[in-house]
């Protein structure tokens, strides 16, 4: 007799006012498998998983866990049923140790010293079994991103999770950390854990999952074993049409124009005095996209910060807009905007938006002193709202509600709002970091088109991305960084994942 499904959700309905988030959704997940759930932002996949974890309650429908009916009215009930969830934005207390984060809310005794000893012993056994190694006595803010994620998974497993929900687990991981995570997930699957994986990255679905469910507009539109589908099939099911994310074969090769930004000999250190940039030089020309490739942490972020005026280098010079800057008088973000240099930061939450602000406030950040928005010390809010509505229409930001709080938009729509703001003044130079991190496939296609349009209009785009596919799809020229230095530079026709990978690893 076949085993009962680990999860069976039948005819799930969920509305939020006028928004019909889940429409008669049925999902069946076999035990001991990795099951992918994909869809555009707003497709209903996160809502469905939030119902399974008890954050929301379905308006109607039934849930069975391991063959038994379950009514899940809160996360405590979900945990008691053996369900754990690792969120895209980690739910950890930065100032506590890894050990105390696991113990928080699940203390085995009221006396902390023996409680810590008990939890440590249990965690050590769990780490030995799963290979999820974490420094238990380190404070969370000292842990790298990959180790924080391992901690989140350990926390769920320690609480008895047999069914593990992962929401965009690789959104902030390097390629090496992603491979390490996938090895761990395969090992957990082989040990009997059932894993539900929410992701936008279809290659990850194909390489890791056993089965996949595609959602669109709140409904299931495809449910299939991985062996019976392809990346193109999944992309078309997600969006409802053919999607093109590769190089634009029809694009006319045009020689780049004048140098719009030139940097020489850039050297920069972090707060601890560790060198992060060493003798970096770079020219950006009109009509080209320059991709910066490299494993995360090799100086790409610092390069963006220095060029945008967020960080002052210890040495080097910068020429832009007919002006020269040296460390004694470095460019600042206000001056950069005046010189038509725009910046889409890598972390939209920490640097691109003020999440409690409504959309029209976020849409004018950094540009609020423009005459259109400010006169004699008074803010022209009507103009701000009008321009935000136009930005939303032009960049397909959904929902088109300028008065909606920035935090209420999905990640892809937040990213489009930031890009719309930075492109609104028609900059000559656009510095953009991780433009499609955590963004669904339809929005990726849209963002690619906008970046190409800026280039074709005579602008220069500097693209920092941890996704080699993205670099190869967009760049006209690729600069590879390793250990804070330029390891090599290649025209796009000479680029391949293998060639870039060798340079990224430090090979000449």
C-alpha cells in the first residue's frame, strides 16, 4: 500500500478583500521528496505556504498532514504537526548567539544553563547527522549568510520538522553556498524529510526537485514530475506566454561611444581596515552594458559603493560629467545624481526603499529636491503622486497604488519601483546591483528589456550580478573580479561560463 502524502491541500480558497489569492488550489506532496512551487510574484504560492504554516487560515478547503486531517490555526500548531518554514528574510535575532536563537521560544527548562547544555547536545547530534555545521557560540551578526541559513534550517529541524518549507532559499547565496545548500537538501530528502521549495530560479527546480507545481493568478496551471518538463515549459506555464531571457539575437551590434565614466587606481578598505578594492580601473562608454562578474564578496559591492558616492576610497580618481574626484573631495550621492549618475542598489530593502513609506514617497527618494517636487520649502505631493502613477504604468508595477505601503509590494514590484525611480531622470550612467535578485521570470524579462533600452538610448550601464546567465544575456563586455582586483576583461563574444569561472577562481 503506497504511503500517504506528506501534505495534501485540497480545494484551498483564500481572499484578501478583492484579491483572490488562492483559487481552488489542490496540492499533493509525496513523502521524502523535494517538491518545487513556482510562479510569478503574486501567483499565490507564498499565500498557499503561509496557510500550510498557519500564518493564514484558508476560507475553505481541507488539509491533510501525513494522511490525517489537520486544522492549522497558527504556526505553533504547524510546528507540532512537524512543519517548519525558513523564510527568505531570516527570522533571527542578530545580537543573540546561534545557540540562543535555536532555543528562543523552545527552552527545555526555565534555568538557562542546563537548558543551553541540553539544546547544545541535541544540536550537535543534529549537525552530525545532517552535515549542517554552525558555530553555536557565535553571534548571528558575525555569521555569513550561508551559515545563517543553515542555522534557520537547524532551528526548524530541532523543533521536529519532518516537512520543511523553504522560501527563496538561494536569493542571497553565492553559487558555492547554493551548491552546499543543495547537497544538504538532498541529504535531508534521503533521510526522509519532505521539502517544499519556493523559488523563481527554474534551473534550480530542474536540478534539485522531484516534482513541481506551477501557479498563475492564484491557480495551479501545471503539476508534473521534473522528468516530464523543461525550463522553457515551466517559464511558459508561469507567465502564460513564451519568455526570452537569453541574448537578444536581433540586437544590432553598435560600437560604444564616448567614455561617460572613468575610474583609475581605486583602492578601498572596510570598517576593519581590510582591503576590499585594490587598484581597480574601469571605463564606461555610451551605448554599452558592462557586466561585473565574480563570486560574491570579491569587491563588486564596494565598487558600486565607491562609484555611487556611498564610500570614499583611500586612493584613486574618478572622472564623470566633466569633473574629476579624488579621495580628498569624493563624489557624493547628491552630486552623482546631479551629474546624471543613477544607482540601483544591491539590497533594495536596506538601501533602495524605506519600507514603511508609501510608494509615492519611496518613488522620489533622493530626488525630492527637484524643482518639480519642491518649491520654497514646500513639497509638491500632487506632482509626486502623479509621477509615481506614471512610473508604475511605465514599469508595470503591480498593484498600481501610489498610496500603498512599500513593504506591501512583492519583491519584483519593489525592484521595478526602484528601477523606475532611478531611470525617470534619464541618467547617462546607471549603476545597478543584482537587478533581478528574488524577482520572478516575467519581471526579469521586463527588467532586461529596460536595461537594454537605456543602453540603446546612449546610456552606460554597469551591471553587477552573481548570476552568470544574467551577465551573459545582457553584457557587451565583462570585467571579472577576484579578491578585490580585476582578474580579467573579455568581450562578450569570448565569454562562456567556463572562461568566466576560471577568472572568478583566480586563474589567469
